[in-house]
C-alpha cells in the first residue's frame, strides 16, 4: 500500500511539473494555426487537436487522420495535413 501511495505521489508531482508546458504547447499550436485558418475558432482547433492525438495514439494511419480532419473542419487535404502535423509536433501526439 505504501508503494502505491508513493507511486501515485510521483505521478501527481510529474503531472504538475508538466502542466505549464502543456498549456504552452496549446498556445503554440493555436498561434501556428489561427493565422492560416482564421475562420476556425480556438475551440474548434483544440477539439480537433484532441481528436488527432487520440487517433494517432490508437495507431490510426496519418493519411486517415488527415482525411478525418478534412471532413471534420471542411479543409483541403493540404490544410488538414498542416493541422495534423502541427498537432503532432506541438501537442505531442
């Protein structure tokens, strides 16, 4: 039981240390995309970024993720590919 408490404490401390970095990554993700896609809101981009990360973590091929983003946001394949690559880099998918 003590081992479990120590392990959970370490995980919690680690998540708190990384929390500001995650916010900074989201800010950079939005900064890089909002100038190119001003018709999409921050909420739309962040929601799609979450979907991208979930899909890539499940092993969905990048080409399928790009098509998903194209369909979700009504973008060209090129623009959707840019959103996917920006999410992978900035959100750490």
